[in-house]
């Protein structure tokens, strides 16, 4: 009897041990698969960040080298779920269950969404639904991951009580300025000979964030020190900045609480005018450049100007007694003392020498000098946000910049802005440093579309509650 009892006990213990080992092995395989899936989400997010300017553009020639936006017919990386004929709610085909459009369980939002699709001609065996990741160097050979993506162009109306109201597949909602991307990742582990025994599926939602608190600068030239610099200066203003038909060209510091206040210069020759007066025509060229040999604000059409050393200030110059002393916090929502947060989102350079027509995105310049000379930085469709914290920002003639130039003394209290020759800025300029010797022509031409594109460089952030561990059908 004792022998029988011991034998039965050993059989029970063995079975329990085997069951526990199996459960433990399954848990290990799941954790490995989960970590693989999470690494795929992280890599996909970095891939999207690197291509953020392309994600929501439908322009066939967005960049100067001819690269088109992912919504364009030329690139075609986003395709409409509404054009895909499968009945996602009733289809039981495993391949259909894993389709990217199933990452959106709501049928109405799904109909307005786009799924990622890229048939790589260099890798015909690659799954066109998947974002191509470089996981070979980061995952063991027994693990693998695939990530698919779904995009919703958000319908946004800031004047509404519910600002965000669904997805829009027509592109009518501000050309897709605001969007959300759902990433669906499948991680697998314990893989051998094409078979994997561990699996984890997770999704995460990202939304693009914008600089300037979501609203780009409404005034083409903001200055905390002096306006204008010596030499010739012209500013073509925002025609509706202060209300419909009420223009603003220059925002000038006159706040006694700030360490310095601006001085409206009586030297040089300066003028402000409407955009059509500067261009000499009613329409703005697609490339924003002057369509003739010379564009200018003539005194006859000027709103504000100087004559014989006497400034004439019109309705478009705002000399503000309540001017914000911290322009970084005002425009970017980050206190000046925490500027490193803004710096961390930019490409860091020690000079401006490498910038040119192909440049786009956010650049932070540290060091002794940022010289912009005989070059064009950015383009009308792919602008830059150039944040110069250099000791000397030097505009040395024949320079053109599309987007935003912000000159700050954040890293060097002795920082200064100098210039010579003809310099043109299409977008906006913010000057938060003293202006030194400045000769030649300084022209700022406001363009809202360019600034809106630049504002979209804020990055991609995870949405609260967007991450979820999900079953195979992505619901």
C-alpha cells in the first residue's frame, strides 16, 4: 500500500511539475514575444518621426529632390480603407483578420482611415502591409516582429465644443494638419524553421503635436530689442492677424518689466505693406519668391514707414506695453529655464554651414557662429524652424529662408544679430537679441501655409490610453 501511495504521489508531482514547467515556458515565450512587439512599436515610431514631413502630405513633389508625400499618387504609401472591399466585421480569413484596417474597430472611423502599404521593388518577398524595420541587429534569431499602421486625418475645429470629430478621407480638414496613427505590432518568439511558439499582439496610438501651442506666429516680425535694423527693411504683413482685414506686420516690445525694450528706429529706410503690394500682384506664387526682378514696399503703398528720420507708425505695427518677456515660453510653451526640452526635439548643429535647400525640420544652432550666406534654406513646401542660439547670427547677403528664424540669447547673453546684403525670409522672424551692425536689405514676407507646415514638426507623442494588449483581430 505504501509503495502504491508513493507511486501515485510521484506521478502527481511529476505531472504538476511538467504542467508548471510548461506554464513557465509559455510565460517566458510570451514575455519574449511581448518585448519583441514593443521594440517593433519603438522602431516604427522612430521611422515615422524621421519621415514626419512626408506622412500627411499629398504633394507629388514635396521636397526639392522630387520626393512626394505619402498621400500623393506618386508615393502611394497610404491607401483608403474605404477602397478595400473586405467585410472586416464578418471575415474570418486569418490574413484578413490581421489587415491594418482592423486596428480601428469603429466602422465609421475605419471608413475615413488610411492603411500603410508599400510594395518595395527591391524586396518583392516583403509584406507590403508592414513597415520595414531593421530588427536584425536588435532581436535574436529566434524572435521576430511585424508592425502595421493605420492613419486617421483628424477633423478639427477649434471653435467647436468638441474640437475633434472623427476621421476624414477627403483631405478637406485643413489638408490633414492633425492626424493620429495606430501602430499594430505582432511579436513572435521561440521561432525555428518558420514556426513560432510564442506570440504577443499590441497596439499603440500616436498623434502629431505642433510647435507654437498649435498655432503658428501670426506676425511676420517679432522683436524684443529694436525695429528695424539699420539699412533697408521691409515687412509684408499678415492681412488678417488682428481680425478680418486688419493687418499686422511688426510686434514690438515696449514692456518696461522686461530687461530691455525696443526702439523704433529713425535711421535707415524701412516700410511695411500688404502682401499684394510687395509682390506687385494679387496672387502669391507657389514658390513664394518675387515674380519680378524686384519686389518692395513702395512708400506710396506703405502702411508704416520712415521718412527723413521720422517714423510713421500705422495700424500694422503693434508697440506693446504688455509684450511677453519670455518669448520662448510664449511661442513654444516652454519656460526659458527649461529650453533644453525644446532643444532635445531639434537637430543639433554647431553652425549653419550644412543647411541648404534640402533642409527641413527643426534645427538648433549652438556655438560661436551661424552664418547664412549665398544660400537658400528650406523650401515653400518643406520649410525649416531655425533656432539660433549662436553667439553671432550673421546674415551675409543673398540668403533666403522658408519657415521660421528665431534668434535667441538663451545660451550666450552676449548673442547678437548682424547682417549685410539682401536677405529674404518667407514665413516669420523672431528676434530676441540685440541687433548689431546691419547693412543692406532685410525683407520678411509673411506666409501662413509655410508656418503651418513648420508648426507640424512638433513630433509624434503617445496618446493617453492609446496603448493596449490586443487579441489577433485587433479589436
